[in-house]
């Protein structure tokens, strides 16, 4: 099972930006799809964004499309989630996860990090 570590969460205000990082081995990020999910209090984990092993193919959830950008560093060791124009409804614990192929379904991901809290105040 891959080791995934999220970081970069914090408390920000509406309209602010924040960049999350998901660190894993180069083998993991260069051979698997890496996705971000989030869980708001009392709800199931929601798909946010994913990036393919090629580092170029991306897909976004409808609620973040146009505001969030997923990318990977050249070393293929960190996947970033740049979050812009944050809203209070973006408040959640953000998790990264990996699997061999594309999927937006939480249940199909077997490797998860512990998450990082993002809180957006109004």
C-alpha cells in the first residue's frame, strides 16, 4: 500500500487561495492516477479532482471546476491542488488517494492519506 501524505491545509477567508500537497513515492505518482477527495462534516467523501499518471490528463468535480487546479511536480513526487476563490462550502478535510486507472468513485480507491483540514470563514 502506498504512503500518501497531505499537507497545506489551514484557515482562510472567503476568496482566498490555498495550495495543498500530496507527497508519495515517484513510482506511485508516475504509474497511478492520483485524486483529491474531500469530506465535509457528516457527509461522504466527495470527488474533487484527479490527475493521470501521464501528469497531463485531469478531471474536476463540478463544484470546483474553474477554481481548483491539479498538477504534479517534475520529479513526480508531489501532486498539488491549487484552490482559488475559496468559499465556505469548500470547508472539509481533503484527502489524496491513488489507483491504477481513472475513477471518480471513492470506493474504488484503496490507498489514502490521512487528510488535511481546510476551513474557509465567511
